[in-house]
């Protein structure tokens, strides 16, 4: 029977060696251990963005040790490490390094304000030096696999063959599945739809260096950069103002969900998927407001493609990132 992770938790079979689950985002890193007793010892820190390019990898090693200590699990018993990470990825001798716009300051330069000049952040190499079995995937793929196994992208416990997961958070990312095949691409970067160009807007500098891509326009940190001067310090402030009837805030959000709605339509038109599950902090905290508006942008656009595809909230809710890492190794 498929477990309900939100109510029952998740436990590995008795006698199974514990695994470490790592969720890397543009703002925070979360690590926990999962064994026959469940998920335990969760530790969270802001994502390392200072020091040498291997600072993030070393941070994760330290956090795995801290999680094991908190869970009273000897670190030597960890059988596998699953890493669900924001991207894009660059392969160096077959090992993943991150060229992540919200972590690597060398991509867009000083205008983005990141405190480093990294072109990439070393990830898989330091982890493999410390642990025997490591699997690194884009966080969109991790979330997709979790949603197909335990969340909203399954029917009666059977994973959907044609579906997608989209996160609207610090960045914009997706995981894609067509004909039962999870799409990865030559470097594991399939699904970086957040970097599709949709505008020539010159105030929308993405951390990747693009001007006017989806992430540069609507991601959580883009909202703060673009609208702070208008009195909206972050996404939460913008939505609170809209809920209070601020017509300017409402108009700005209308522009945001128009961009996101078009991204979702483009995924449907390109991939012919049956369902898209939506998560991420910006979406999740405002899902009651955003979901019907995103659905309205897509509805009626070329029905031959859009009929039969539904937009839903992530079945795993705010914990989809945690379970995304678990899906890679459980």
C-alpha cells in the first residue's frame, strides 16, 4: 500500500541501512536521515555562498554529520546519499557541479549582489570523497519522482506516464515525464523552463545573466528585486497588499501569473502532459489565490492540447523538497 507521507510519515523496511536526504535550494539547505524509524534529525541552514567553490559541498558533509548526530545514527551506517538540488548542472569529469543562478555570483556578475565569483559550486566530487554512494539530481526531477510515487502525480498508486512538476519559489524549475520516461538531457538539465525568454524587460536580471527570462521576472527573489522600490519588499508583502485591495499590487501579480500561466501552457503544448503539480514557497503560500488564475490563463487555449490536462497543487505540500531527495534513494 502506498504510504500517505503527510499523515503516516515514511519508514524504510526493518533492517535497512539509513539514507541521508539533502535538499539544496537557492536560499537554504535541508538535510535529514531516514531509516526504519522514519525521517529524523532534520537540520537546515542558509545555502553557503562564501568561501571557496567547494564551500557548499563541505557544508553538506557537515550537515549530514550533524543530522546523524541529532538522529543518533552513526554516520558510517549511511548507505546512500540522495541530493535534490537546484541547477543548472555542469559535468566535470562526469561529476555534477552547480551553475546555479542564486548561488554562483560569477554568472551574472556584481549586479546580482552574490558574495562570490564562482562560475560553478563543487558538489558531487566532495560528497563522493566522503560517501560511497551518492545520487545527485535536479530538484525538479526529485520532486517529480516524489509526486509520482507519493503525491499528486499518480492515480490509485500508479505513477502517471505524462506529467510535470513545477516549482515557483526562489527560482523556477520543472521536472518532466513523457511516456513514462523522466527527462534528464545531456547534463541532467532538462526542465529548466525558468530560463525561457519571455520578455526584453531590462529590470528583470536573472542570476544566470539573462535579461527577461521567466525566473528573472517572477521568481521569489525577482519579486523583491523588481518591486521593493515600489514598496513591496518581498513576495509576501506584495500578496498581502493585493489581499487588502491594493490595485497596483493586484496589477503586478496579474502580470506575474500571466507569465507563469504562459509557461505552463507552453509545457502542455510541448509535452502533451495529463497533469502538472505545482509547489514551491511562492506558489504554496498563495495557492488559493494563484491556482484558479493560472488555470484561467491555460483554459481554452487550443483545446486539442489543453483539454484533459489539469493543474493541481502538489500532493506533498511544503514537504515536496524533503521527499524529493528521499525519492532518489528510497
